[in-house]
């Protein structure tokens, strides 16, 4: 019997989208830390059939009630439930990110970036790793609104692109730590040639901030991105959500006209 996840609460959470009302009754019994019973006694106590209990065990990834009771008894015997504190800690990290974002929120920067997006047809997103993935989200959403968006995902490509871009292009750099010296050099080259370049980062002490048109500061993950507990995309995606929301709010007529034109061509 190999039981990788010893927290029945997590097992229930992972499977809850498959739960019926009967399954919920069974889960509630164990979550309430009720006494251990045989399958017949449980069926009578909960008011379900023994077959329902067996099906419930399989839904949560176990073979039978024996395995569920083994995990359940271990958890009852443990003075410290294994995952609750970790889950609480993760929840606090989420709250901290939201609090940071609220504290750092700068309407004037949001306005400046969305105005630049309105004025440019072609937008280049520079970002690597998680930042590039967030850039793909920007491309998908703004591409539907008539913008041509290219995501440049590695520093070598950024170096190659820098000299072919003109003032008709808008560049948005996405980077949580903003420590790559190659990107600093690229940003300096772009702004020296009059190309509007914005930076979205959590590191306002980066040298990169000295060579961009403006910087939008976002929440820091305090190292959580290195453990993988919280996706490194999250703070950047929150910033992009605000940019998208503000852009749509400020450009409803333009967007409406674009959509109407697209519908004509699709007919």
C-alpha cells in the first residue's frame, strides 16, 4: 500500500469537483474528526450505502476504506496536521502580494502605459522565463483588440531586435528582478534612440529603471518564485490585468469599431 499524500483534506480538495451530495456527506464526516468505524457502521451513521463509501474512496485516489481509515487514524494521532500550516502560509503569501500591489498601485503610471499602447500599433514584449509566459497572455488579449504584439523570449533575440526597432514601436520589458545586464544595455539603446520603453518589475533599485521611459513597480515574491510555491507570473499578470482593464475602459469606442470591422471581414 503506497500512500504518497497523507493529508486527507488535500485528497478531498483535489477530488471535490467530482463529488456528489452523498460524497460531500462522507467527506464532512471525516473532516469533522468523527470516530473511526467499520464500513457498515459508517453507512448507517452517515445515511449512505456501503457501495457509496467504496466509490468515494476511489474518487479520492484510494483503493478502499481500509486505506482511507489508515490515513485518517494517522491524522487523528498526529498532534500537528501536516499541511494546514503550509496552506495557511501560502494563503498569507497571496494576501501579502495583493496588499503590496494595492500599496504600490500608481494610477499615473497605468495611464502613461495604456496611453502609449493606444498610440502604438506594434508592441514588443521583452521577457524571459515566467515573464515570457505572462507576455503571451498580453499578446493574446491585446491581439484581439487589433494590436500586433511580438513576445521576444531570450536576451540574444532582444539584442538582435534592438537595432531594427523604430519610434513606431512600443517596448514593454517584463522582469521581476531586472538584473540582466544585457537587457539593461538593450533598454539604454532603445531609449537613446527615442523608442518608448516601459519596465514592469518588483526591483525598483535595478539599473534598468534608469534607462526606460517609466517603471511600473509590482509586488515582490520574497524568494517564493525560487521554491515554486507561487508562480513567478502572478505579480506580472496582476499588472497586465490592470493595464488591460484600464485600456478597455478608456478605449471602448475604438475597440467597438475594431470589432465591427473584424465582423465585416469575417462575413
